[in-house]
């Protein structure tokens, strides 16, 4: 016998009546065996059976996730390369036998203990002379356009071509710095003469418009020349135009690498 509660009425079912009622579990009625409007006829028994299994089957203990400390990085399957090796590979460190600053400091510290005051001064003077000589050699190779000593922005055949293209031409931007100093002096002197200050005030605006207008033309023409010389290159666009403009806006003697072509020379 089993009892089922419907509101306040107690209904007693026999064994054979329970067999006729599907999904009867000998406990108060629930919606497990009720067909919902959006369910098909075959889905209601399956949903009820699944719900019964979830209710009757005890949850198995899942394997707890392994906890790692904060900042843990999983191993990548290979040893981490040394920074010095990577800098030598990228060309940041050009002398593989050079000592790091920490190693040089430790070496100097040990030498200072073993030297007299006069010997230490002579040693430091020799170090300064060697450093100046090394810097001059590196600068000379940079000025000559040696790819091993150039910065990343100057490396590549397209950048070399743009440098030669700019160096072989005259632009108003070549004189931007001297003109800016001259304009500043004119404005400074004009402040003493109020009657001409209004006419002079328009000069900075004209100067800026001319400089920016020519900068746009330099960038566009440099990109066109690079696309014609290197049809498949991806080193074009705004970055290349700014590179050409920045070089054109510097006085010729201040440019690095130094110009390798004369003004008016044909660049191929």
C-alpha cells in the first residue's frame, strides 16, 4: 500500500493500481511524470527518468583540481634561454666576450682592493680611453651604414633606399630648424614694435602650414618610390613617410647614418 496526498485528501493505492500509474515511486506526486506543453510524448518519460537518476544516484567525488601558487607558470618543456645569449642573437650585444655591467663592477671592485690609489687612477683613465675609442668606432660604422650597428628603424633595404632618396633632394624642411630660430628672433624683435606685431604674428601660421604640407608630399612621394622599387615590400605607409620626413627635417650634417649620395644624384 502507498499513500499519495492531494491537497488534504489521503488516497490509498493498491499494488496493482500502482503498477498502472507510470513512474509511481510511492511518494507524494510531483511534476516529474507530468507532460509539459512544450515536450513531446517521448521526452516526458525520459526527462522523468533522468531526474530520478540524479536524485537517487549519489554524487561521486570528483578529483579535486590541483592548486598552484599565485604567479605559477607551467613548464614549457625546454630550458629558459639566457638573456645574454638572446641579446647576442638579436644583435643587441655585438661582442659575445663582453662582460655585463654587473660582472664589470665586480671585476673593478676586486681590482681596486689589489691596487694602490695611483694604479687605480691610471686603470680608470685607461678604461675611459678604451670606452671612448670603442664608441668612436661604433659611431663611425653607424655613420657608414653598417647594418650590424644600425638601430632597428634604420635597418633594411627599403630604409636605405629612402635615406638615399631623401639625401639626393633639396626640401624646405632641410632648413626647418634654422628657419624656426630665425622666426623666433623676428617675433621677439616684433614685440618691441606694436605697429608691426600684427603683421608678424601671421608668419608662424604660414611657416607651420608650409612645413606640414611639404611633409605630406615627402611621405607620399617616398612611399611611391619605394613601391616602384620594391613592389612586394610591406614596409610602406605612415611609418615610412614619417621616417622620410624626419630625415628631411634634419640638417644634412646632423643625419645618421651619414648621406651616401650627393644632392642631385640619381638613386636607383
